[in-house]
């Protein structure tokens, strides 16, 4: 196979998958490891991809500056969300004092919670009702109601959070980036995410594959601040990160 043909096939795979490993390309192109690594080095030098440990990722990073309504997000990537939610719920143990952030994946998590000797705090009205219906002790933050995400946001919510010290917390994010951390489009919502995470011992961000390599307007925490629970992760860039749990590979 000619060099230019290999280059075209590598870039085509990246466009489709977002990331590729050396092993994937070896099988796809029926080419040696040394050849693939040379090709990736050349394409990286030419600015056509980003070479990472074990493979390469696409140069393209998506930016988002607005939230989609909850009703539109609930059925997106449903299988991954349920796998992530089930794993996250299993981390809760008796005696925990838990913060649950607004979001569609964090809402799914509630259906899998079995521990009753736990106290919950949330900034989502829907989450509070579901927790109460399951017989859980739950507190809801006060503040401004944001209809699009069904979340309580703003300064009053931040003030309320000041008195809490959580053992565990679970957050959603619009964007997950190794460079830009965890981000969301709206400053008032970012304030609540940031403060609740600052007041938490063990932090978990629940993020399906669509959130990776995405950047939103406001970063609320650096990438290293939380353990990311994901499912079916294909991004080679994050395979060497100790704070990433790829649930699909482990439990599905």
C-alpha cells in the first residue's frame, strides 16, 4: 500500500471514530507497527492529527455555548448512560453524605441507588422527588431555577452549599477535555458545580462518550479534580489517565 493511501485511510478512520490505536490501524491496514508509528509521526508533524500514547486522536475539538433542553437529552446515548449510572450508584455506601448534580445521567443513577442510610443534597427538583419517592433523606438547594436544565443555580445556591461537606459527589458536564477540564455553557450553573465540588471529598463526573473532547464556555474544575465514569470510551488520549473508569469495558 502506498504511503499516501495509508495516510488517507488513517485520516478517514479518525474522522469516523475520533481516535484510533496503533493496533486498530495495524489490523485495518495490514501494516507493521513500525510503519504505523512512522505514519502517525508524519501526520502529526503535518498538523493533520494529534499523536498520543498508543495511537492518535482527531485534531477537531467541538465547542458548545448553549444547553439542550433536558427532554431532548434524556434518550441520547441511553445505553451508555445507564451503564455509567449503575456503576456510580454502586459507589454509595451507608453513612455517605452525597451531592447529586442536575443532569440526565445523574438522574438515571437514582434508579440504581439501594442504600437508605445515606443523606442526599441536590440542585435538581426532579432528582429530589425521585430520591424522596425511594425513601431517601434529601435536601434541595435554594436559588434561581433554570428551566432548560431543570437545575437550581446562582449565588443563593452557592451560599447554601458553603455549610455542606460531602463524602461523595456526582456531576454532569457538557464538556470533558484533558486541557480545559470539565465545562458547562452557563456561568451560574458553573458556580454551583464548582462550589459543590470544592466541598466534596470524592468527586465523580458522569460522562458518556459524546462529552469527550468537548469544551463549553465555563470550566468549573480541572480534569484531575474528579474521577470520570464513562462507557465505551474510544478516545486514545484518555486511555493512560488513572482517573478514568471505562465502565463498558469493565462491567457490561
